[in-house]
C-alpha cells in the first residue's frame, strides 16, 4: 500500500491536540516545523506594526488507508471548520527510507 504525506498548517496552541488525535486514528508520529506565513486574511496590526502570525507545519507519513481518518482528526482537533485556523493537504510519496521500523512496530503492537 502506498505511503502519503499529510501536510497540516496548525495554530501552535493546537498542535499537540492535532498530533494526539491523529495518533488515535493510526498516525505513528509527526514532524513539527515552526513557520510563519500569510493567508487570505491580512496580518493583524498593533500600533501600526504587523504582528507575526505564527503557525506550525505538521508532517505525517501514513499509509493510504489511514489518510481519511487522519484528515478528519486533524480537521476536528485543529478547528479547521473555523476561518483562518489552518489547512491540510495530502501529497503522494514516490519513495521513502527509514520508515520500515515504524511500520513494523505498528504491526507488532496490533494497531
């Protein structure tokens, strides 16, 4: 079965909840990267200075059959139904190394 990479841009105060929710439905872990960006909404200002809108990019490498439940968990835990809270998308993974041990440990745990 093919591997997929789920990329989620998450508010920093919700990252732990998003990762925990994704693990409950089958993700084996995540990589979290600090980031900043702009979106459809303009940056907020305070006395004329733009406030830095921080976000975290969370990467999940999952099997194809796990994509839908992990995306659902990310949406719910990250409050993605509210405007400006985050986005997530899925990328195909052509090849990967070093993940065999994650898949083996998942199989051995009965997950």
